[in-house]
């Protein structure tokens, strides 16, 4: 199944290469970064209004839990701000992933954030 030669196409191809079933619904996680908690909470509220599941993460707290022995020296800038991960169940076609990614990115920017990629995990 050929995909366009861009970041979304590369992620989708890696999902195919990993043996994921691209004909069934998967939970796609769209990540967005925010400079502060209020901005991330606004994004979360807007996701709730659209019946989209989400999780908020305080990056400073996440970094405290990482073991430098396991991960090596970590970039301190990763501890800044908050993330809002939006989970959308869909059959992951290039067109649908791209459409949702753009829609959520626009909302994130309206809330003061930026998109930070997407991915999926297939649970057996």
C-alpha cells in the first residue's frame, strides 16, 4: 500500500512494516505541546466538547521519573511545558490521519500550543 512521501506517509508505512492491521480501527494518539497548564487545559476542554479522549502531561514531572542511567543525559528543554495527547479511534488512512492532524493542530494553535506528531499502538 503506497503512501505519499512525507512524514505521515512514513509513519503509516512503519505501521504497515510492523505488521499492524491497517483495515481496522486503531487508537491514534495526536500529541500537542503547550507552554503552560492553562493552555493545555483549554485544549483538553475543547477535546471534551468534541467527545475526543485526551491525557494531559506535565513534562517536568515526567522528566523527574526518567532514569538517567537508562536513558543517558536528557535535554532539559524536554521538561518544559505540558502535553495534551488526543486519542482518536479510526481506520488509519493517509487522508483521515492528515485531516484529523490538521484539525487538531489548528485547535492547538488557537490554544497557544503546537502539534508534536502522532502515532499508534496496536493492542492484542
